[in-house]
C-alpha cells in the first residue's frame, strides 16, 4: 500500500511543507540506507536501472533549500519525507 500525506511544520524557525510518501513494502536494509541517494547506486541487476532517481530527486529538492529524510523498518516499509520551504502568502 502507498500513502501520501502533507503537513506544515517548522524546523529551525523556518516554515516547511512536508510531503510524506510511505509504503508497506519490505523496508530498506540498514546497511544500504545511507547509500540510496548516491549517484548510480542501485540494488537492481545490471541493465535494469541507472540508480539516478533518488540522487536527482534530492538534488532538485536541495536546490529549493529543502531536504529528503528516510525512515525505514525492515519488514514494515519505508517513509520518505520531502521537506520544502513554505512560501508566504504575501
């Protein structure tokens, strides 16, 4: 199952919008979670993926002064939290 949600939050005194994408999959093993944003890192077999998707996504979000954070529990799925600075209405 895939769940998508949004929430306003404040970090370091700055307003953000948090977009959370959560799945109920197998989770990301602890030994590779620190590598998922590395360019060309993939767990797929040769020829089945480039390993650029998460690296590019993080680059785009950071260009807009945001961040992506991951929570994962093996056997229970993963949550990706995309933090994007909120714009004022004025």
